[in-house]
DNA sequence: GTCGCTGCAAAGTATTTGCATAGCC
DNA sequence: GGCTATGCAAATACTTTGCAGCGAC
């Protein structure tokens, strides 16, 4: 998504186009990879030294409503914000907490329809695998 | 799992059989439903007034290693501990945070093998759906 | 000019850790 | 009796909230 498209999206909802929001969005696009709020701030701070963590959280939450990012909660550690729009599973290392994308489709269709059958109104699905990442598996041996 | 089996399992690993552990396990079996650490403590406290939250966490973590419960992290809210041994998806309400079991199989086979193909060593999978629960969907209208 | 957004500080929530003591083995 | 698990308190990590001032529109 371009900066122009972001502007239109924000205007359409009556939200203001602030340098912080533009920059945070740009950072997500540049990273092209999930990141924690802290990591986003780190990059944003280079060009906007006074930016704050609450602002980053507010912007990410807004972007989530806009469908631009997905928030993924990883057991214990910090949540990650993923700019990939396709649903894909994530892997979280039990030992070091590292998060990695898993290259596979999501396969949540049956769960979603089962949930609807139970009277729920699901809008999203997250599949999180846990275990040991490469380096931690090696260290454990 | 019976209390006797728990004892054997603990002994086999060199862990002690304490009243707290037995009671926490019993509570999980009685509940037969996912619960937060706080909810477990609440019930345990009725019979063991001095029981503490750190002890509950320690026991739940131990039981997780023993394969007796699964920890499920729900966005933002407290983690839940699920005594069901079959993998099944969970639904978390975006608005009120309520957690509900989804009655469907897990379907993580492709994700698991993809992860292995990426050199990871997955040992578990959690599928979490988000959206609005019955009452929140009704309130939103 | 108005009103939403930001930055700062502080609060809040969930979970973990340090340490002395109790109690299982 | 030795040593692990417990209970208490405090620390930690992450995220959210309150509020005054700034700046987008």
C-alpha cells in the first residue's frame, strides 16, 4: 500500500494524516516482515526522535482496524505486528522467543464454520506453532 | 488422569507430590474446561487458603511439560490453561475477552510439515479465532 | 479555531524471580 | 536430614491510560 492510499484510507474514516502515522506505515512496508512495537519505534525514532511507544501502539491498532496489519500474540513475549495480508502460520520458539513465518496456507475453514455454527462471529484466525527453532534445537542436543 | 497416575508421573521425573500440585490437578479435572491461573487459584484457595499464584503458575508449567495441560495465550488478556488433550481451536472475543472452545479438528498438519521443512522443530500448534461472541455481536448491532 | 493526536509519565495487568521456610522423600 | 517446592514480596515486561499542548484540517 502506498502512502497516498494510506492518506485516502485515513481521510475516508475521518482520521488525521500525521507524520507519525505515515512514518510508522512506511516502516512496516520497508520491513516487510512482522515486528514488535518496540522494533517499529526503534526505526521510526531515527527519523522522528520524539516518537513514543504509545503512539506506535495507537497507530498499529488503527492500522489493524484498517486491515493493514495483523496483531499476533506470542506466548509470554511481546506481540508482533505483521504487514502480510495473507493469513499464514507463525512459529514461536519456546526457548528464545524468536518468531518466524511458516510458509503454508492457514487452513482455518473448518474451524471458522464450526465457530459460526456455535453462534460466534469470527473475523480472523491465527495459527501459532511452538517448539524449538534451529539454533535452540542445536543447543539442546 | 487420576490422582494416582499423577503421583506416578511426578515420581518418575523425580518431582515431589505436594498437596498443592495434587489439588491444582484435581481442580483442572473438575473444571474440565480451560481456566486462567487466577481462576485455578480461586478454586484451590477454598481448600488450601494459603496457596499462591506463583505456585499455581509453577504447577501449571510443570503439568504442561508432562503433557497434562496446554497453555493458550489470548491476545492481551490472561493466558488460559486447557486440560483437554486433543488439539482444538479456541475462540477469543475481541470485545469482552471471553474464551470458548471451538468444536472442530485442528488441521495443522500442513503447517507442521512446512515448519519442519524450514528446519524448525514444532512440538505444538494453537489455532485461535478472534471476533465477536454471541452477546457482544448482539450488543454491537 | 476546533478537536483529534502526540508525548510524557504513570498506572495497570499478567507473569516471573529471589529468598527464607516448610515439608516431602 | 537434605533438598525441592512453597509463600510472600518485589521485580519485570508489555501495554494502556490520563492529561496538557500541538498541529492537521
